[in-house]
């Protein structure tokens, strides 16, 4: 069974492809529900690791953001690919990112984090330049409730401008996420370098940019429903969204992928 891209220039061969959004969401729902128990276990593990690392001042959050979180997230790609192609679940694959293409996984995450910070830099600078940090001290020390509101109003006098700038930055971020939607899959499953994965993802996405953008917006709305359902709904919507993106990746890059139909050794968390 061949489940990898054999030709290193495969991206140049993908001249055209269909992108049926309804099919991806439908199959994503089916696959997402199959891995639901396992994904909840992964989310619990990731949140536990994050909480433990936060006990380390400064460096803990940095280690989690730049190393632990992206590597564990890459493990979910190994896991879902194995589940989809073999109909077997192996939770140990969640940790495979620590042994396979580790540096490129970390580098890809670092590039995307830096990209997001650069995009949000105008908002950060606008808030920094318009807020007098002494106002926070005044609010903290103010004993008179009647004098508190003028201080709060003065602190957020430019909030309208912040919202407009934040909206623009978020719009640009959405474009970035769209063009890099397949990067993690390419690094994890195809052993691409971070830079090559970004390049290939960009070349492919631009051919169907509007459809892929709309696809991600729909997934965002689905996850918004999860947030509205007392946050708990995210435990259902996130794995479904993740599975939908995986199915889209398979459809574009591996349309002839072989899979096993028979379920073997079904585990307790398999749906």
C-alpha cells in the first residue's frame, strides 16, 4: 500500500482538482464522530500539559506554544491518517511527532506564529501608543466608585479604532490560514520541510482560493456553535472540523489513496 506522495514534484502535477465542500463536511462528520473519544482524550492531554507547563514562569508557556502543542497536534494527523487508512486506532501515534520530522514541525509552527504576530503588529502598536499605562494604576488604586467610570472611559476612548484595526488584522489572518491550510499535513505525512510545505500549500490553494476560504469559514461557524453550546460543544465540533480538513487534504493530494474497509481490533473509544 502506498500512502505517500512518491514524486517530489507532485504539487506541479496537480493542475486541477474538484473541491466539493458538502462532501468534505459530510465525510468529516462521519470520521470526526469515529475518532471523537480519542480526540477528547487528546484535548484533555494537551490541556493538562499546558496547565503543567504554565507552572514554569515565562518559559513554560513558550515551550508549550512553540514545541509541545504543535508536536502533539501533529500527532493527531498521524492518528487520523492511520485510522482512516487502516480502520484501526493507535493513540500512541499522538507522540510520533517527537520522533518524526520534529524540527520541521516546530519550525513550521514558529513561522506561522511569527507571521500572525507581524499581522497583528499594527493593532499591538496602536493599543500601546494610545493607552497610558498609568491609567491601570489609577483604576487599581481608585477607592471611589464614582470616579472609576471616567477612568475606564478614558482608558478605552480609542476602542472603536482598535476594533476596526483588529477586524482588518483578523481578515488578513484568515487569508494566511487559508493559504497554509495544508502545510501541517504536508510536513507530517510527506516529510516536507516547513518552507516547502508552505510553498506547495500556497500553490494549490490559490487554484481554488474562494472555495477553500468559504470551506474554512463554514468550519469556523460550526466551531462557533460549539462555543455557544457552553464551550463543551467544541469537543464535538473541533474533531469534526479537523477530520473535514483532513478529508479535503486527502481528496486533493491523495485521490487514489488505498484504505481498508474492515474494522479490526476495535477499541473502547472507537465509535
